[in-house]
C-alpha cells in the first residue's frame, strides 16, 4: 500500500499531462470529421452576372471586366487558371495560362530588355549625378535614368480567352441556385434547377495531371445536350486555327506581337451520349448525355531561359506535348484525377487551421451577404470572425492556385487570373499584370513561409535567378558594372532590376523616373529569397542558390552603387547612401539616397554576412570595421576608387549606412535632409510631400525587415509616430502592408482595425482585393498580417548577460481584443524550422506546441502570458530541461534544446503536476557563436539556433525533408499515435497498481 501511495501522484501526473497533450490533437481530429459546412468556403445564391457590384471599376476597366473581377470564382494549379461564372444557360470559364505574354524577343529584332544605352552611358550618367549630390545638392535631375520606352517590347500578360458551355435553354429561369468554392478541396461547384431538372457542375485545376477539369451532370437521364467551345481574347494573332479531332477541340496559333506559339485543347468524355464536331467545325456538340467531363490542357513554347525565352519547339511539337498531357489525364478518368487533385491540394491547404472563437457554419449565409453584413455593422461577432478566417484562408488558397513549385513564373499582380489582353504594356491590362517590384511581387510571397507553404516560393526564387543575366546588362548600362556573359551567379559584378518586370528579362528602369527607377527592388526581392533558408534551413539551397544571389547583388552595391553622401549622420559623421534615389512612390525625385533604399541595402548586406558565416566562407568579403570610413568609397571621374586598397567590406558598409534616423517630429525620416514631418531641416517644404500617402517605403525596416523591432524601443516608437501620421486610409494592398506593420509593433487592436477596414472597403464580392482594379497582393498582405499577429520570429532578444537570441518565436505578439476570448491556430512556421500550434483563452496562451524540424535551441516569448509562468514537456509528457532568460526591460524568454523531428508542448506551469524529471540540474546550453562571434554591430551574438546543424533538412521515412513535408502541420498523425501510446501506458500502469493492491 505504501508503494501505491508513492506511485499514485506520478501516475496522476502522467494521465493529466496526457490529457493536456492529447486534447488539442483530438480537437483537430474532430475538426477533420466535422461537417463540410465547417470547411472554409465561398458561396453565392446567384450567378456571377447577377451578383451585385461593390466597387467602381478602376481606371481603364470595362463593365464586362469589372463584373469579372468582382464576382467570378478562381481555380488554379500554378500553371492554368480559371474563373467560374456559374451562368445558367450559357456557362463561362475565363481561362488563363501563366506564360501567355507579349513583348520580349520577337517583338523587336533589337530587343535588349528595354535598356537605353544612350541614357545610361555605362554608368556615366549616374556617376555625374552622384558627383552633384556629393557637392551638397539636395536634388538632381534624374530624367536620364530611364528606359523602357517601347510598350510593345515591354508587353503584358494575356488572358487566353473563355471556355463556353451552351446548354441551349430557351430561358435562364432557375431555382435552388448555388455557386461555391471549397477552399480545402480546391473545387468550385454550381447547381440549380431548370425546368424540373437539377443540373450540377464541378470544376478544378489539377496540379498532378496538369489539366483543368469540368464535370457536368443532371438528375435525369440523357438530359445533357450542349455545345462547348473556346474563344481566344483580342490579342493580335498569327494563323490561329480551331479544329476538332476525336472529341477534342484544338485551338492553336501564335501571338502577333512576338510570335509566341500557343496551343489549347479540350477533350470531352460523355457518359451515355455522343460527341461530335458542331456544325461550324470549331466547337464540340454533345447529345443526350447523362454526364459530361471535359479536360483542358494548354501551353506555349515559352521557357524562362535568357536570351531566347523559348523552348525551341515547333508548333507541331507543342501541339503533341499538349495532346499528350490531355490524353494522359482523360485516360485516368474523372474519379482518379479528382481524387489526386483533392489529395494534392488539401495536403497543402490543410497544413494551417485557424479558429477564432466557436466553430462556424460557412454554409449558413452566402459570402456576399456575409460581406455586406460585416460592412454595414449588422453581422454578429461569430459572423465577423467567420469572414476574417475566410479571408485569411482565401489568401493561402490563392497562393496555392497561382504559384506551385513547378510554375515557370511567380504570381503576378493578379496572381494567374486575368480577363484582359493587350499587345502593349500600359494598355487594357492594369499595369500589364506584371511582376511589380516596388512592393507588390514581394507582398505576394510574404505569407508563404509563415503559413506553411514554403515550396510555393520556388517560382520566385527561380525568377530571381532568371533576372541575373538580363539584369547584368542593365547594371552595365546604368551603373557601369561589367560581367562577361555566362559568368556563374555569385561571381559577377552585380545585376539590376527595377519596378516593372515581365516574363522576358525586362530589367530596365521605366520610362519615367518617378515610378520606373528602383534598383533597390532587387535587394528587396532577395529578402524573400533568403527567408527560404531562414524558415527551411536547407544548407544546400543556401550554398548553391541563395548565397550566390546575395553575394553578387552585394558586389553591385559595394563597388558601383554606394557613395559618400554630403548628408551627414545626426552625430555629424559621414554616411554612405545609394546615390540618386526616389522613395516609391512619394516625394521628391533625385534625392541623395533615402531610408527606403538604405534599409533594403542594409538588409541585403546583413543577410549576406549571416549567410557567409553560416557557410564559413568569404571572410574577406565580410571583413571588419577597422579603418572603416565613407572616404573609402570616393571615386574619380572614371568611376575608379581613389584608394583601391581601402576597407570596403560588407561589415564596413553596413556600419556606414545608418538607415534609420528619428526626425524632429519623432518620426522615422524618409529622406536624410528631413527635419520635422514634411519639412527639410531648414524648415522649408519637402517637394511633392504627401502626409497620407498609400506607400510606406521608409518603414520597410519594420516590416518585412529586421531593423525596427520591439526590442528597439526608440526606433519602434518613431515608427508608430510615422504610421499614425501617414494614416490608415489606403488602397487594398496599402492596408495589407499596414496590417503587417502594426502587427510588428505589438498593437493587435490597431492591426485588427485595419483588417476591418480592408474587409469593409477593399474587398469585392468574390473576396478579391480592391486597388482598384483587382490586385491580388492585398489578399496576401491580409494573410501575412494575421500570421504576424499570431506569431513572429524576426527579432533579436538581448539578455541581461549580453547573449542574443536571434529569430526567437514570439507567441501571440499582437492578439487583438476581438480575438482574445478563445482561439487556436495549427501549423504556422517560425524561422529556424519550428512548426507552431497555439491555443489561447481570455487573452493568454494556454498551450503552444512545437515540432522542431531542424533541431537546435528554441527560444519562446509568450507575449500573452509571460514565459516565466510556463514549462515544457515532450511528446511523452516528460519534463524538458529549460531555462528563463531576461532582458533589461524585464521581458523573459523560455529557452530549451530540441531534437530534429521531436515534438514539444509549452503549458502553464500551474497545469502540469510534478512528475519525475521536473527538477533541472543543469541549464540548457544557450547555443553557439555565430561564425566570427560578433554581429555586424560588434556585439557578442550568441544565437538561439545552430548554423551547422539546426538548418539541415530533416530526412523522413519517405525521403522528403521536413521543410517540404506535405502533411506535417505540427499536429500530425505521429503525435496522435504517440499520445495514444502514452494513454495505453497510463492505463497499463493503473491496472498494475490495482493488481499490486490485490497482492498486498
């Protein structure tokens, strides 16, 4: 009996911890088995053409295109995109393929990416303007730092056309109508009753089979008699033909602008009916079918390969390739293609689950009615949370649809969905639906890593690599940086790209300096690229792909772009700037650098130093701050450094940039001659200054950068001042940027007000983001912003002993009061490779679960709770050795070592009964020194991650790395099985105790 009393507390503790560990896992299992109504979905009680418009069209948008952008529903597989209208008698699917671009080679025999050599003069123009700035000029005339004057060479993204399904009804009368989009399965549906017959349709874009699929059924036999065709859009064409062969419609031709071959094919399989060519010979006629399945495949002979950007295929070879894709999918059959699509799509989408408050029924109210109720204030709290969750998950859905790991191109201004076509840039298609790089393309990929979709970043990384060769031509033309053709990436003198980019290496500055000159766009894009390593930890990818890009771009700035500025630092010392600049898209032109560019170059060099130290390479490039002065960058008129041997290392340059300065109004200065807001230091007005401008280019150090963090109170307060003065009113993407920025401040209520503003004022009925017109970046900004409100991992914590913890996991850093009651999120990813699940109640963290993909030390800040009140257990419920570190502000981190592939749960200490092993005799090791042991500011840098080991991909039994695991959300089957095992052991132990009692 005495032994029973001794064993009983441990047994109770084991059972209790088991319950705490398994409760959330069982909740996830319950979610999975719940009604499909709880799955996030959009749905409407009327076709797209009958759905009310919420916003004006926007510039140069027709009424038809306005109806499309506000009401249709998107499907996509990263290559093919469709938007479903759901019309009754004559169905329409607006069709896109990612590579159908005008411009580039073929548009002009002398195509060179738009560069104007007469203006750039191999860098002489830039050097002369910088010399004026060095003599003390506040502004110079930058009119010759332009190019890209030929809109036909620039080109634009083309909508392919429309797929039409004509049922031939005498009228469009209908009842019981529903048009929907299930985000988890990636399937759009339409159903209605017409003349006593129920008609249903399903549509999806399959990534495994590379086709778009439609399935048409009716509840009466032989009720489907219809015509199916495709009409291409009004781009200029060469020799387009439409033919029918073996129940397949073939539409092929070439773009008139550049000769790009295109080929689309639609194959029809009819159950119980017949398929033949229609009377016109250019469409398909189906007669008396019970069900109709059509498969769509399409491609061009585009290839992202400089300088030709073509596969080299003939038109017939392209046709054969498309036919092979189509026939292979049709041979598998609808059920198999559908099943594989759902498995593929849901494996990505279901990695993250968000629950704000009680579970919701998304089928209870149509999405447009829900949006209207949210906007006019009549929605209940539950309905408001439902729409906020839906818009968040919709951003993830759109990412999956527009950017897959094998897409040739990244997501553009409209993702992959467009309804317009125009041979020229700046025509019918808004901004050419291009790759805009002064915020928009970067924003498209802000949520990719944190929302557990890392492999979707591959097209962006490949695109960055593809900009190197054409970008070297631009760098030579405008900066004088010469690199021989074929030089490996990383060994060149740098590459340059600007605001507007296309599928064809259009790296030139634009035709006007105000919007066209932005060389820092490339350092900004490389922030996204480096995050692939920060989150995933693949050393091979860092070494072979990411670091060479960082290294070469750093060379451009060190050797050709940075110069000694006449604008002194506030302490009177000299600084480096990037020379002639513009702060997108606001204020004076031709300033001597600005906060926007210096912040981005600081981040570039910081990331390059960190990457080089991780790889233990290029110590000479990293260098030091010894004999470091801005005078080291002085050049002669020919662009040669006066002192060829001076210290121009990355570390020296970083120390001289001094990107952030606080102005007289307590704001972050946007320009270095700024005094108070809107004024120069001498009190005169800053030209073209707008207090409430939509861009916040000078605050990129707050988000997405690492310069302004909650661990630097002075900078953070100045950033808040700047944002309060700039205001919340903006277009959709501008509000999206502000959500992220305010989340970084820790002000969750302000971030939530911006979410409310975006949903009320910048969402179409189909939840596309409003600029206007439609731009997809605002959708991605919303999703990223919610991630940042729930978890951050970008800041560096400096403990009392001087040790620093880079990229610590900040749990619930900006939880708004509207969400504080209860909630949970599953599957977010933090830098360092931690998959994070969070439960909260009454504004406090109640449970945080970590899957450590890479191992290494974990450091957690529990903003809503306080780290000192929490403890750590492993998947078996056993205590994990941990320690608490505190900074001078009294903030505490919870730090513990992890093993790659292992699961950990952080719980309130009061909820974990004492169990054997709770006592901690030795503190966890703090981590290791980062390469040289000093950070770029010269401080000791002990980081809470291991450069050599923590970033290695974890090999699983399937051979895949955990950083690309398609199923692992942090609440996977493994911990469920383990929890079941623990429960079994607990029960066995209890039975053993009972048996012991009988024996005694």
